[in-house]
C-alpha cells in the first residue's frame, strides 16, 4: 500500500481565484491520478500525472483550468484556476504503486467556492 | 469508453445480515475490478479487488465475485456490523498500463443495530 497526504484538507475560496492542492506519497510511484468528487456523487478522473511526461487529461477537463505538476516520484500538485461555485468539490489524488493494479487514495481536499 | 453501473443506490440491513452490491461494466477489455469503502469526510479505501482471471475472492467477511461472460461483479458482506455503514464504490480498469479507474455511482450502506 501507500500513505498519501494532501494539503490543504479543506479551503473556502472566492470566485475568480486559484487554489493549488498538494499531494505527497511516502514511496516513489510512477503513476498518480487526480479525481474530482462533486457533493454526493461518484469519482471522476481529471487527469493522469506520470513523472517525466505531460499530464493526460480526460474529456471535459483542460490544462488551462486544471494545470498539474509532477516534479518527482513522490509529489504532485493540481491547481484549480479561475474558480467558480461549480468547482466546489472534493479533489482526490491517488497512486498506483509500480507493478501493481491497486490504486490508493489520499484523504481529499474539500473545496468550497463562494 | 468504459461505463460502470451500480445497484442499489441505498441499502439498509439489520446488523448480522448479509449485504450484496452489484455492478455491471461495458468494456470487455476491462480486467481489474476493485471495491472501495468511503466513510464520511475520508478518501476511498480499497477493501478488496479481483482480476479477470479469477472468479471469486474472499477476505474474512467480504467477498467479490466476477462473471466475465455477463460482465458483472458483486460485493458480498456477511455478518454486517454498524461500522460497515459507509458508501461503497465499484470500479473497473481496462487492460494496459494506464490503470485508469471508471467508478460506479456508489451505494450508501446502512447497518441498523
């Protein structure tokens, strides 16, 4: 398994501003993922962030709105840009340890945009 | 792409009874099927998973079954306890190296004492 932490755990932001969410894992992993979970809903994949390559975004998500960095094998950031109330969600990072199928999730960042 | 349907959306059982949650998937190339438990205010926790070359897997009170032909898989929880109350998500992952998960819509399980 892997131990994953996220910062901040929650935040309240004003519309039009940006928030950067950090994800730290306790071991080196190639594959990291960012998901969004809207209130009372399921998880939707935003992008895959592999170290050494550009993030791959899913349909409906664009780099200008959700820029991602992956500077090394234990860390990634997701920025939610030019926020609107519709961006209020839980943002989760996950990792898949090398050589396994398992995917482990962090505790999430609860974002409220007013 | 993959589409995963999950039923029921809510399930209430008496403590000690069994609970069954069912999922169907659309992509026959999917070969990995995990189940997650999400408690209020927490991230999803992987509780059990199954690969497509296995029909059933058991871990203490929980088990997962897979029917590749029918493209459905189920989570079985026996001897339910109040601490089993949570939202449960099934997911499917296509073959290959992407490891991307497509999630079902979730089941709110309530175990009544």
